[in-house]
C-alpha cells in the first residue's frame, strides 16, 4: 500500500518534472538504476560488503543465515537514512552485533555505502 | 513472521552474556558446556569431539566416508617413526615425557609452577629436541605437527583433563585466553565467540560454524585445504595455533605466531572449556 503511494507520488513528481523539463526525469531514473547496479556489485564483492556472508539478499548465491534476509526493506526502513545508518554502523542499534562497522572501520568508503544503500532499498 | 523470529532469537543470543563477572574457571566451564548441551540436545556430549560434524548430518556422512580411507594415514605413520627414531645421542622423545609420551595429550596444556609458563605439547616436543642436541622444528605444521598428531592419537578416547591450579599466575594465563576469545578484533570487529559460540550452527556463506565445545580434542588436524596447498604426506597437518592464526586473519586482525604467549593462553582457556570431551586426533577437516 505504502509502496503504491510512493510510486504514485514519484509518478506525479516525474510528470511535474517532465512538464518542466522533458529531459531531466528519464536521465535521473537511468542514473538511479546505475547506482543500484553498482551498489549491488559492491554489496556482493567479498573484499567489500560481502553481505552474502550473512544475509540472503536478491539473487546472490549461497547466502549465509547469520543476519535476517534482506527483503521488504522499504517496509522495514521507510526512512532511507535509517537504512544507511544501519549499514554504516550497526553497533548504534546493537553494540554487540556481529555485523561489521563498515563505516567507522573504513571497510567500505562513504560513497560506496551510499550505493549499497540504494541497492538494498530496492530489495 | 519468520524474519521477526530470527531477529528476536539473534537478539536473545547476544543478550545472554556468556559469563557473569568474577566467575571461576570451573563455573565458566560448566556454563559453557551447558550452553551447548541446551543448544544441541541431540548431540551426545562425547560427540562434540567432532566439531562441525557433531551438528550436521549431511556433512557428517561425507566426513565418515573420508574417514574410511583416512588421508592422514601415511603422514601419521611418518609422525610415529619420527617419534620412535633415536636422536643422534641415542635417546628418543619418550625420555622427555611421562609415560614415555603415550596417552598424555589430554593433560595439555598445563601450568608449570616452576617457571610460571604454560606448557603445550608442541612446545615440549621442541624442548625435548633441543635438550637432546637436535634442532628445533618449525612450529605449526610439518614434522612437528605430525609428531604431535601421533602422540595425540595415542590418547584417543581419553578425556581432556586440563587443570587450572589456584595460583594467581595460572589464573592470569586463563583470563588472558578468555579475554582473547571474547574480545572483538580486527577490521571486521568479530570475536571468536561471535562465530563459534553465539552463532555456532549458522552459515557464513556456505561454511557452517562449529560449536566451540570440544575444540582442541581433535588437534592437530589434517586439513584438505592445507594438503592441497602444500606438498607431501605432511602438508595437511596443522596445530591449533595454525588455525587460530587463520581465524584471526579472516577478520583482518593481527595474527600471532604459533607458540606465542597469546595463543598459549587461548589454547589453555579453550581446552579447559572442553574438559571431559574425549580426544579424537587427528581430525580430518575441509
């Protein structure tokens, strides 16, 4: 339901943008898709996110099961910033978590964490 | 629904702090044992000697078929020959150990009150060599691990019986090992306990994490991965310290050397946690 609302909102924004500038909307969408694809690559990379070590996510092979499956993410994290915060430093929510502090320990760069967030938010 | 349950159970696991403050080693050990007994009610106590195979039926079948033609057999024979072969001075390893070195693995490591040090079986094998005018062997793998594996195999069936005497120096070694086990470390910020206590039985990718109860009962191990990387019938052997080092590095932490004080302390703590489990060495592992 919420997803539908968001889609409708997005659609109306797009229409509005489209009305203002015929080119802006489609290229923004293409850019988002590229970010998501890059985010996915970084998330799956064993030397970077290696999220599959612990999470079932998307179509990733042989996922571990230490963490919860990453599905219905927009329902669980309506606020994208909260999702990014969880990926950046999961210790804020659970100080003893086994999930690595990707941001503070410089395991992944800030801009790569942004990209991963974009990808995970689509799951 | 299942998702919420997973989350809830993960949170519960982390909420049960392993040990209350200021517990004695004996209390720690009882709690450690009970935790795994409760978690794996279908695994008989003695069977924790089999690491990951004590909790997973399909991997166990693969492993049992591997044990039918044990890949370590030739290497173990070489270890036995090296153990029995006289040094240049005519003496053998048997002269350095109680009971001629047979059926003693279960008492290692131990606290030596005279020196205040922790003595491991591998450490004493090399001490014996040096005392008899031979060169020390490289720790961690190769011939040393093969001799140790042979000696350990003569203890098969005997129960681990590590003693923590009431001596502040012994307790200090114990606490150091315990600290190493529970401390988060490395760039990935994980503790040994994260993987082999809290999340034992879960999968990291396709690897199933073994329960820590019974650790050291089957060491040195014969590992297919090491075998494939090296040459000859001894390549697969590795001591517990070799494995500790690998597990430290896996979380991008600093690894310590075989027979470093840090790993001796860790071995002391971890073997004590498995008191009562029968020795079953060498274990074959992937």
